[in-house]
C-alpha cells in the first residue's frame, strides 16, 4: 500500500512541475485567438465560405478539439445565447496556430489552400459565429464571437455586412481591458467591410511584432488626402470618393480604409503615383453616401488622417477640395484634378440643368421589418419630411424601392406643412422593403430623382432606419410621421437608451459629427511601398495571463493533501516499518548513542507489552 501511495504522490508532483514549466500564455485556453476574417459567400457562389483565425499571442497555441459554432439570425430563442441555440459548424484538427500566425478554414469545394474544411451553411446577410474551446465539454470556454446583420449573441452590436464581401477585424487593442484584448466588445466597431477578401492560412508569412511607436506614427508624410466626394449623382450614375497623392513617392491605397459614418470599408489594392488621383465608385465598390454626412480617411494604425463633412448635397454636384477649403462644383472630375464651376443657381438644390422643379422632400425614416403583431404587408412604412418654409402638395411625387427601382407608388393629393412629417405604410403604398436591405428614392413625374438614394442593410425586427443630425442609424423606437428618437439596444442585455433627436428640422446637421477613432494597437502594418503583400495588418498583443498554471498547482496541492489524509494510517504504518528496518540494521553494528537509541529501546518495550495473550513473544 505504501509503495502505491508513494507512486501516486510522485505522479502528482511530476504533473504539477510540468504545469509550472509551461509558458503562461500557452495555458490560457486560447485567450487572444480571434475570428479575424469571415466570408459567407461571394459573387460566384453562396457556398464559397471561409473563416480565418489569428493568434495574437507570442507563443504557439493548440486548437485541438476546438469548435466553430453557428447560430442562425432566425433562431426562435431570441436573446437566449445558451448552448442549445448553437449548431457545430466544424471541429478543428489537432494542430497549432503559430504566434502571430493564421489558421484558415474553407467550405468544401471552395478552391482555397485552407488548413481545414467545413460544410457551408451560414446565411450571407445575418448570423453569429463563435469559437469555442470545447476540450472540457462540461464547461466549454467561448474564445471569440462575431455577429453580423441582425445576428444575436455576438459581442455588442452586430457588424454591418454586405453579401459577396468579407468582414475583417480591425487592428487595435481595447484600452478598457488594459490593452490585453483585441476585442472591444462591439462587433460593429471591430470589423470593416472588404470588397476584395484576403484569406490567409498557416502558410502565410508570420507577422513580426512592431514597437508601439511604429504603429502610432500614422501618415507621417501626410501624402494621401481626400480630394472629391459626389454624394447625390445624376440618376443612373454612381456615387464616388476621390483620393489624391500629394507626396513625392507612391502610395498603396489598400494600406488605408474609408469610414462613412459608423461603417468602415477597406480600400482596394491600387498603387497611386505621386500627384495622382484615384476614385472609388458605388458601381464597383459597394458603399453609400448620405446627402448630408461625412467621410474619414483612416491609416493602417487606425488614425484618422483626413476627413470632410457636407450638408444638403446638390444633385450631381461634387464636394471638392479647393486649396485649403471645401466647396461645391457643378463639374465633377473623378480620378482627375478638381475643377471649380459655380452652380447654375443660388439654390444649392438646383445644381444641374435637368433637376426637378418639384420642391425637395426628404426621406427620413424606414421600417423594413416590423415586430409582431405588425406585419410586413401592412405596417412597413416610409416617412417623408418637408424642410421647406411653405406647405407642399404631395401630388405627383413618386416613391420607388428596389435595387433597380422596380416598385413605385405615386403619392396622393395631400398637403405637408413646413417642418411636417408624413408616413406611408405598406397597406397603402404596397411598396416592399426587403428585410435584407434595398434602395429607396423619391422621384418627380419626369423621373428626376429628388434628394439622395437611401440604402440600408439587413434590418433587425422592430428597428427603423432613421435620419439624425449625425447621420443615419438603426433605432428600436420607430416614430412614423413624427420626429425621430434614437434608441439602441444595450450589448447582450436588450436594454435601451433613448436619445431624443435634435429639434426640427431634424435632418439638417448643424455641425460635423465627432468621429470615433479606433484605439491604436501594436500590430504590423502592410508596407506602403509594395503592391503585393504576404500578410495583412493584424494586432500585436501581450501574452495571455498565466493564471491557469497556478490554479492547476492549487488543485494538485489539494489533491495531495486529500491523499495523505485518506491513507494516513497506511502512511504511518509504512513510516514505522521504515524506522524498524533502520533500527534492526544498526543493531548488528555499533549502537548509536543519544535520544535515537532511547526511542528504539522504548519501541522494543512497547512491542513486548502489547503481545496478545497466548502468543509467544
């Protein structure tokens, strides 16, 4: 028995020492491993899906038996994010992700050099994906989560999403968590839209960490700048944003991103030569510009290096940089030097010769997906606002919806007072508003568009797409035919905070909205002097906390104490035997003097005193 206990204790001690010998970050159960890019379908097939993971630690991390789990946006469980609402999408193989390296999973049949495959099945416009360390099935640990569209159970608000593109996590660290976490707990702020996805596998070049100073320098040369914006084009023409390289060296456009309101877009690959101009337009680069709003140019470190804001865009006029000022011109010049031409009229809303003679009315609120018991067929609505100083007769105006304006409704003979609102419900207009997003516009009888095209993405149930002074936003409090109220759902709890909109007229912004800049982080940036790069910017993070080994050490210590207590009699007996062997061995030679020999004699006498009757000593 004594030998067995000794072996058990030895094994426990060996295990404990082995735990302490493992670096702390490797024992963090995957802390700082992230879902870094996601594609749920492309222009070729809705089944072309990939999931890219990134290891932000300084050590390799094993992903053996980890799982990727998926939750549909239409799950009946609502805000219940328990284990029952998730389906297993893939179990990761027994492999490791190298420090600051990638791991790529692609759907079966998708021609990517992936590290593992899975069966396609994620919805393109809405859903939730989570990465789980399921080694201990009784208490699995959620490593990371991403919700998009109107998906629930992600981190904070779901990210905006557009089918056929990918979502990529922004470089940056969360200062609120001491800089140890790349996740700011808000998917909409952590991810940007890539029109050209860039999946990377374990074969991609591992990124070397950079010093903080290297990533906070920003655009030190100040070469790239915003040059021209066309928010309200002539009917049938695209919107565009133009960039100008003012420096003496080439600039790689994909090293930057563009923020339009709360939505951020990764710019496409393009080498812009010194004094060169390039424009991205909404025909080839899906994005939307409001009639009154702002755009910001963001560098690889997450810093805003240039921005501009406008209010009440004239139709077909572009907003240009003219010297040190911004102004409207009647002659847009995409991808070329700006040309100032005064508008045809002092009225900025008469900016082109064939513009409508109908006074401007503005679309200010849409409800695409009403909550039960309301229905799509009866309770969807489009709200109009009259910004003019006089009453307007609505007769002859036409509302249109759809990507190609396939649905239309001619407004009735009604009066709309100055500063007044009116809402047309689907029971009256029969205009469909797709839950996955579409376009809405106002036209006159000659098919001239009045004001900007309103574009929205996937609509959550009961939320309205509404216009505020700072731009368009989703609100959980629809207000048909009245001033808008901004109320957003709290992260993960369904708690709302109502913020009253600025007093009427509600759609005119009086000041440029304050831009929220992403927190800067230590992450490698793409070289600006090369067209092709082997790795996209990812965060450089501190190693995970080493609390895991000490917890195991404490548990092992408690186990040893329990074993000693449980086998205390066996251990005591074994101890006496060892002492008896030692004493008998010494009796054959010279006796030891001192207290030890006295104790041996006492034990001998006690042994004789305890001889049972009838048994010879």
